[in-house]
C-alpha cells in the first residue's frame, strides 16, 4: 500500500504544487510518530520511495529527518530499526555529498542496529546481514560518510565481525 501511494504521488509530482507534497509529508510524520508498528514501517517505506521523487523538498527538513531517523533507529522493534537503517541508507545514497554530513551523528544509532541484531536476546541473522548490506551500500556510494567515526564503528562492531558463525556467512 505504501509503495502504491508513493507511485501515485510520484506521478503527480510534475503536475502539482508543493502543498500537495507537504500534506503527504505531514501524514507521514504522523505515521512515523504512531505507536502502531505498521504505521511506522509504512512511513519509513514511503520515505524510501519519496527520496527519488522529492529529495530537494525533503532536504528542507533535514533536522526533522534526522529526528525521525534517530527515533526509529532506536525503536523497540528490531524490524523498525532495520527499516530506519534502510531509509537512512537510501537517503544518503540519493542526496549530494554535502547533504550527508549532518547525518553522521546518526552513526552510533546505525551501528546499534547491528549490535541489537547480533545480541543474544535477538540473534537475528537476517536483520544482521541486511544491516551489513546497508552499511556496504553507503560505503560504496559515499565512503567519506564513515570517515569521521570509523574508529568508533570499528570498535563497536569488531566483536560481531569476529564471530566464527558470522564469518562463515
């Protein structure tokens, strides 16, 4: 459903004014702040789709996006955290390099998705692999994004990488 909304909105992009987009974004902001995980996930999926259509408009709301990403990267649900990591990754791969710098403050929250997926409490190999894929995709498109916090990322994920069972994946 969220993909359908994005496609319809994307088709309207060339024909409608910015107010239509703002109305849609306001609804997405309501969804992302919901207590319902389905709404939060749908909002993150809509963001993912909208990045390719209205990135210039969304860049006007960097602080809001950072807040949304921070909140969802720290959500109680590991699946929501992964969806948030995927949304951050998609955003970073869509914008110009100059627009990525403020998002580097999210790196601890981003690698905590990996830590949570690898924790004894969750041990979710699928989420762990998907999270590593997102980090890899960011590194391929925007390698300097990790530069300022590389040591922290290395120190906070080395024990996970060193796991024998993960190394065989």
